[in-house]
């Protein structure tokens, strides 16, 4: 395996095959404490194990050969790097098991501890993890690279009034005993380690799926996500069996920094998609698609993130089409392609290749542009068009079968593409065309864009309104996607009269739809439209999902008054933000 520059681990020498966790959740101190026991597979004679850590206090390290007693081992913790944390080097003498006793810091970047006031119920505290990309090391000493996969088991103790869940086999009963045991039998990479604890109840969706959420949210979320079983059925028909047992969704408090996190068996999801009309459930389709792309077949380092996210976005769109129809799928594709082109404008040619430099800011989710996943999904759609689904679908299914439970890189995929598609269907696609997608800047000139007839109408009505002031006819009945198109292609700055006209007619300020709010408040902020600032402030204080709030902060920061307003607002909102969100906002505003 090639070296992962985002990890200190040395998997060419030794790798973890199974992890046993024994953890205690201390809500008063805001720490996890316990042990992580690694079962190791050595590639040959070895005398050291290197694990990734970030701000962990190491209490002891012990080793054991098969059947032997535990003995203390020598270890050293390197000086911390701001992004990568500290390498924990253990002198193992080839031990088959190594046990690390440790505790986390209250400021662990992969954990958020919420006071009761920050939850829906307001009575009990809440804690959840976010390990992607390289935050697992802040709560478990581990080989924190997607190139290493391991099964795991965990014993967790917590306050008896709380329910504990992990990315594992949790069952469906809310058994609040204060002691929890879970097992993940399939091998996963470290970024899919996940834990949450709070006032959580279960609401079934179907035989193999359900929702965990606070009591105030559970039934609404189950109704919103009622198509999950159908999504699973159509994906299995397209791309092969679902190999993880159950597929449950945990709806977290609004401070969760992402739309969803594809933790196997237990997707973590934002409540911002639960708005009552299913218009944003493509997030569920996306996270479910990760059960094949990412969880089953995984990039071996974060430099190849397009293998996870590009494939997942493609599969997501196929799910949306199968369950909700071609029209919605085309609109969703057009929105993503528009975003891809917009992201290309400020980038250098090197940054416009699919194979981006990876984690430019290494603790972040991916590179600053996020272009690889968007361009990667477009590339796969183009392959589908060239080869037709009759040929491409079996190819993709074979890809998931061939590399199941493995971590691969772009070269592995290209070889598979050459062997199983290009060589078998000569003359359909050239190597030069593939290189244009994977190695050259921009979107190839031969790529076709998705065309939505409904979006063409929206574009025409938007231009008429900008020219004449005539409001779009029928806009009160537009879908979410039509409103996103209208706002996405609108000027970044509008006049106060234009904003007032739209707001008076369509009540965009205060909308419960986070995707519409993101675009509307970005325009409001860039235009310094202060009548909407009170609702804008409420939105930024109430929501922690980065996709929704970072564009608004960026728009505010373009002017000094806006920057001052954003800085003041952030000081109030910060206690409710996840550490990952806090770091991203500080980057925008300046620390």
C-alpha cells in the first residue's frame, strides 16, 4: 500500500485486523476514557506499532502474545503536529495484541458534547462523534487511514438515562441499562468508527431499517424517510447485495456539521432535511449509496476521495431516479453540474483535475474545492452515456463485487476500467478521453450537461424578472429544486427593492428549508439586506451544518460591516457548533 500522508501509521509493517474498545462516557468532564485493544497482523518480523493520536492522554500500553499475560510495553508520544496530531510509537517485540489505556481531551476534534439546552428535549445531554476525515484519532488511538480496515467490538458505560449507539449491530430496543455491548463484524476503516449517546428512541421504517432520534423528532423523521427500504431494494437490484445487515438512521441535533455521515449500519443525519415534504431526502439516498461506494469499496487515502464521493453521488442519482422519477434526478444532476462549473472558475489547472491534492487542509473533510467528487460523478455519468446502462451497470456491479471490503486507489480503478470495459468494448471510449477526465483540468469539451425542461422555464422567468421586475408566474408552487435553480443562477448581489419584492411575495426569510435558506441568506448577506438579518442570525445560531452556514459567513465577510456582524454572531453561536464547524468558520473570519 502506498503511504498515506495523512497518517503516521505503517501498515506495510503491521496492521490492525480487530479492535476491542472498553469506554466510559463522562459527561461532566466531557471525556471518553478506557482501553483500545488491537489485534495485529504482522507482515514480517517487527518491533514497533505506530498509531495516530490527537490530544489523547496515554495512561499505559501493554502487549500480549496469543494466550500470554499482559506485560507493560515501552512507548513514546511524539510532539504534536497541528493537523496530524501525535504519533504513538509502541515497542511491541511482535506482540499479537496491544492494549492502550487512555482518555480523550474535552476539546477532542472528533467529539461534540452538548448541554441539555442544545437538544430537542432540553432535559438530557447529548454526545456524538464525527471521525471523517482524520478525527478518529482524537477519540481512539488507531491506524487512522482508510487503507487499514478492521472489525471491532465495544463495551460502553454511560449514564443510565441515556441510550448509546455505535456504527455497529445495535439492535432496535432502547435498553438503557448504563452498559452497552456492540459488534461490527465486517472490516471498516477508522473514519467509519462512530458513537453517540442521548435521549434516543427507535421508530421502525421497514424490516431492515429504522430511525433513532430524540422523541420529539423520531416519528417525523421516520415519515420523512419512509422510502428508505425502497431505496435499498432498487440499489441492490442495480449494484448488488446490501452487505451490512440493517440500515438505520440516527437523526442528530442541528449542530451536526454535515448533511449525513455514512457510518455503516447507522447513518448519522442532520435534522435540517426533515422538513415534511421529502424534497431533501436525496441525503438519505447519498448516505445509503455509501454502503456500496466508500464503506464497501474504499479509497486507500484521502488523496483519492473522488473514489468515495464521486461514485456515491452517481449511485445516489440512480437511486433518486428509480424511486422518485427521472425529472427529479435530472434536476438534481443539473444542480450538481452547475456547482461543479462554478467551483472551477477560481481554480488553477492543477486543482481542476479529478485527482485533487486531497486534504489541502488536512483535518478538513477534503480539499478546499471539493471538485473531485463532483467531477468524478460527472465522469461516471459520461461513461454510462457512452456505454449505455446495459453495459455500464454490470460493470459497476462487478467493481463493487471485485473490491468488496477492500481499500483501493485511482490506479486500481483505472486498471479495472481498462480490463472490464475499455478492452471489452473497443472504440467506445479512448484512453485519451479517460485521461481528459482524470488528469486534465476542467470539464472536457465533449461532456454533455444534464438538461431540465423545468429549469429552462425557471431560467427564463428569472431573466424576465431581473429585466422587467415581473415576478415568476407559479413560483409559489415550485419544488425545492426549482427554487435552488432560481437562486443559484441569480446575481450574488441584488437590490433592496428586488429582495423586498421576492420576500414579500414568497416569504423566503424564515424558510424552514435549509437548502433554500442557504442560498437566500447568502444573497441577503452579500447585498447587506439588513431587514432579513434577524432571521439570518437565527439560522446561523440554530444550524451547525457547514454546507448551509459557511456560504452565509463567506458572504457576510466580504464587507467590513458584514464581517463585524458575523464575528459578533459567531461569538454567540460558537458554543453550539461542532469543533469542525468552528474551525471552518474561524478560517473564514480569521482567528
